[in-house]
């Protein structure tokens, strides 16, 4: 198993994700709701360790 480089910059509700190769994706998180540009999926955090995810169509 190798070492993986990953870095996230948080700019308010906007998050920029970087890997060793450079820019990877961006996400938007407002309260319990979030959206990721790479997965193109909506996610809602539920109470406890649960979450709901709607994949791209």
C-alpha cells in the first residue's frame, strides 16, 4: 500500500480537492447538504453515522 497525497482547501461553503496530480474536484457544502463535482451526487447527512446519497442520473 502506497502513500496517497490529498489536500482540501475550504473557502466558506466551497471545498477544493487536490491530489498529487493537481486539482481533482470541488464540492459545495451547505448545512447538512453537499454536492461533489466529480461524483455528481447529492448527499444529506442524517443523525448518527448515517447519510443519504442520490447518484447522478
